[in-house]
């Protein structure tokens, strides 16, 4: 069932105020990775990650419609969601940068489908690219988890425009 209602009549705030309000919600930090057909690796930092369903195992994340990587993530059959640990703020910044090769100096292994899994993450989810939903200025990706691993550790969290570390896990 997919229900769409009309847009809200009006709003009494601007985009900057909305962004500031959203910054008060602490989120985990992920790096979404995939590999192109020619072997090129692609990754980006995202805090828009959430669980959807246990049966089947589904997760979601979103990507801006203006992102250069949108055609790759839309077209690839698989990707990996890497959940960063407290000591991996540098990775979050690197994968959020405009660097041409964001994997430069990054240690990783390949999943069973050949997708990059970053070393040292607290968890990772290898996902089949199940569905995509354009909404506003983003596309919501729903991935069906085919494999996941976990290494419990303190978390890296994004809050109020910056990274913070949680306590012991």
C-alpha cells in the first residue's frame, strides 16, 4: 500500500530553521559503499539510516537527488552500509569530502558480492537494492539485508552539526 496525501498548506519556518531543528536529533554515522562494474569503488557518508523490517530484514537510507553518485547507487544491485565506530570520525569526513578517490588510504575487504566493507566498523549490512522512492529533494533507498556482521563498540554520533562519541558499548 502506497498512500500519498496532498502537501501541507503552509509552513511557518525557513530551510535554515528546519535544518537547525533537525540537528538536535542525534544520529549514527554510516558510510554507504558500492563497486562499479569496472571495479571502481564509491562511498559516501550518510546519517539517514534506519531499520524498516525484521522479516524480511530491511533497512533504509536516503541520498540527495543532486548527488553525482545517485545514478550509481540507483543502478547497482548491491551496496554495503558501514556503521562507523567512535574512533572513525576521520572516515566520516573523508567520505563526505569532494576527494576524487575517497578510498585513498582506507583499509577495506570485499563482501561476497564484491562490495567494499570498511575495516573496524561496528556493524555492516550487505544489501540488495530492493526499492527506491523519490521524495522531496532525496531518494529513499530500501535495502534487503543479505548479510550482516557486528563488532560492538562505542558509536560515532552526529549531533548539532558535529561528531561526538558515545561511552562504552
